[in-house]
C-alpha cells in the first residue's frame, strides 16, 4: 500500500473528495479503489496507478486462532504483525514500529537480526488496516493496538505518535486513545516526551529483569540507560499523567525466574502505580521457557509481596508469534 501521494493526487479535486477517500480507507476498509464507487471512474484510475491500496502479506494461522502476517513494504523489506483473538471477541493487533531493531536484546529474534529503518506513519497504520479489512468481512473490529512487534517505538517517536493520532482521530479510525499501548525497552527521553503528549495511551516497560546487572546481560540498552534512570523517567511519567505502568516480565528458564528474582522484583515495584504482566518465553535456540511450576511459584511470590499480577497466555506458539521470530526465519531461508 502507498498512500503517501494521496494529497498531491487529489489536490485539484473538490474538498469533499478527501473526506470520501478517508471514509473509504479508514472506515469502510476498502481493499481497492474500484470499490469506492462514490468517486468518478477517472479519479479511481489515477488513484489505482499512484496510490495503491494493495497490502502484500503472507499469512500464518496458529492453532489457537492468532494470525501472524509477514507484510512486504514498498521497498521490499518485510515486517511482522500479529492479531491475537480473545475468547470474549476482542481482537488485539500487535504492530511493528521499525524494520528490525537497533537494541539487540539477547532473547529477541528481531534484536538479533539487526536494524534496517524506521517505519513511516502509513506503514504503521497499514498493519492495522490489513486486519481491519479481514475483520470487517466478519462484521467484527479491532479492539486494541499494542506496539510490541518489531522495533523500539520510542526510537521512532514522531511516526508512532502520528500513526496513533491518525487512528485515534474521527477522520481516521476513531479508535479511543486508551486502546493503544506502547511498549518500550526504556528510553527515558521518549518516556518524558510521551508524558507531555496529552494522549491517554497506555505505557508498558519491557522490564524482564529486577536488577540492572541482570538486565544488562539480557538487554544492552541498560548500558546506555540504567534501570534507575529508566525508573526515574517512569516516576516522572506517572506524576505527570497519573496513568499506571504495565511492567512486562518474560520468564526465561534459569535466567530470570528464580525465587530471588521474584523477591527482587517485589522490592523494585512495591509502591508503584501499575501491575506486572507475566509472560512465558517462546523457546529459541538460546533460551527456554520457564516450567509451569516455576511460573506458578514466581507469580505467587509476587502476589504475596503485594504486587498486582496478570499472566498473559502465550499466543501463537505454532507460528512463532514472539517478536521477530518469523521474519528471522524467512530471512534465513531467502
Ligand atoms: S525486545 Fe523489543 S527492544 Fe528488544 S530487540 Fe526485540 S524489538 Fe528491540
């Protein structure tokens, strides 16, 4: 899909044309200009030529109903997005913000495959449009959008915020700001900027370790920004917005899932406005997931310590739904 030239193409058209086009793309979720019969045929032909609505994807369906796509961008690079469908009928779309990621977290396939470039606003929105089109056919719609796919969203700050503003606006998809969640590995400048944005989106920290030392072994970003610096920026965020933080903690067997780590986590997070999202790791060549028993005892230590904990079901194991696992595999094969 490429709608970057849209304004230029319809420059000489009456103003209401732009509204018709926005309606067609973001509300009716059309897949081709031929469907937009409110537009004159000659304009549809030009749009077809200059602003393709085609979204090129390879789709992978998991046994549990989640769907992962490998989306091909205009320059041929590929990104991943996932739709997680919940039993209560909600659909969460996990989007990428960059092609690859510069942060190189050891447990993450994306991080291991390097960084290519930031996604544009439209490339971020395109991922949500793809699933919205699919859902529309079933009379359903996207419920939530989480920036937990490939890339560090706060390192592509302007485009991520522009994409959220477009999807949030009445002219765009009209999705409430609280339906969006940004997950960051911890970029203090971006966290403080987000606090001033005036957008009521949710913020998650990919914590994954209770101490700076262990975090440094898993997430090289901790060498640039210590855990203490990241927590300070979150403190500023909470005081400015009064919004709670989701602390994501992915348990990896024998690395960060020992009782001592749970106790350290209680110490770190006591008194915070927020909760822990406990996720089990999707196996890779380097690490293994925690055992079910270990997850249970880890969670129980956190709860006994007074922390609020939710345990996320690990979606999409059969399609490598953890970030970057699929793009990584395809790259190796190509
Ligand atoms: S976990 Fe997130 S921040 Fe870390 S390398 Fe992967 S995509 Fe980047």
